[in-house]
């Protein structure tokens, strides 16, 4: 197992349990305790965890994994969610996407759909003269990088200061761009959905940008795997009254789905 793979597994264990012990982690990863100690020391140097005697604990009460370590978590569920969301977008829509692993999958599904719809029109039109299948407005650098090479998709990137954990642009420059656009639909990834507090994320600057995405959109679709339902994070994005559709996986409890439906949200569990 490579160091990157070990680090990914260690951070996943830490995100799930809040703490890990060297011996338990060594058994789970089938490596020596000495290897785990070195990995934990290096992760601590990068301020991704706090070392303790015999193991490590997560930073704070709500732990944020860097995006590059989260991409493999719940991957099949996120891909099904993304495919479902892509089917909810109309041709020509202006779509806002914040950052995250699930919204990244949505961007990929939209790109595949755009390519398929363009091929289905018969004669290939020059990319510079044909209308885009979608316009995507995003503050996520990784999403922009993937879509920038897709001639069927018009990509608009906000300005701002990049956060290395999530590749999202935040700050006054981001707000300035979003204040000047109108979205047909905003697709929001979140870190928690609380029945009382609504949509939540780990960072207050990312929350303010996601809130503005929601305010600028005619329709708001929330995409999240069911593990985040009922979970709280540090910063509130908006209330559930601003959400039109929630797309999640089949692990969503029936009583939670019923409460969301009673709140006027269309729930799709795929």
C-alpha cells in the first residue's frame, strides 16, 4: 500500500471515529505500528490531525478532510446522485456548482450529457459558433479545470482566494462575480443537513459563497450522501426552506425523507 493510500485510509478512519490508535490502525491497514507512527507524525506536521500518546485525534468537533482524500468515499453513491441530477438540468440552463466531491461528479455527468447531446444533433458544428449545452458558474478550481476543455460547456469561474483543502475560491472577489449573474439552478454540496438549522459546511467563507449561489438561483438542488443527513458542521449556509430538491442515496432513513417532504422538499433517493 502506497503512502498516499495509507494516508487516505488513516484520515477516513479519523473522520469516522474522531480518534485512532496506532495498534488498531496498523491492524486495519496491515502494516507495522512503526509505519503508522511515522504516517501520523507526518500528517500532524501538515496540521491534518493532532498527535496523542498512542494515536491521534481530529482537529475540533467537525473534521474536514482535504478534497483529495475524500474523492474515494461513497464513490458509487455520488456517481448515481450525479447522474440523477444531470437528468434534472434542462438544455441551455445556467448551473451554479460549489466545490466538493459530489458536485465534481455532477460536473462530470453534465459534461458527458453535453457531449452526447451534441453528437446526437448530427452534423458537428464549430465549437466557437454553436450554443453551449450548459453554462456552468463555479468557484471550484478543479471543476473549472475539468470543464474548461469541454467545448460543449461554457464555464464561468469566479475570482477569489483559493482554499487548498477544497480548491474553492472565496472572498470579496467571488461575491462580486456571483452578484452579477443569474442562475437557473444551483447544485450545492454540503457537509451536513440539520432539520432545524438547514444546510451546513465546515468553513464560514465557503458557507457565504454557497448561500449566495442559492440566492442567485431560481431552483436549488442539494446533493449529499446519506451519511451527512442529521449531521451538523460549523457554518450555516441557509435554511431548508430555500431547498427545492434533495438528491441522496438509498441509505436515507424513511422518517428523515418524510420530514423533508413535509417541509416541501422533493426527495430523490437513488
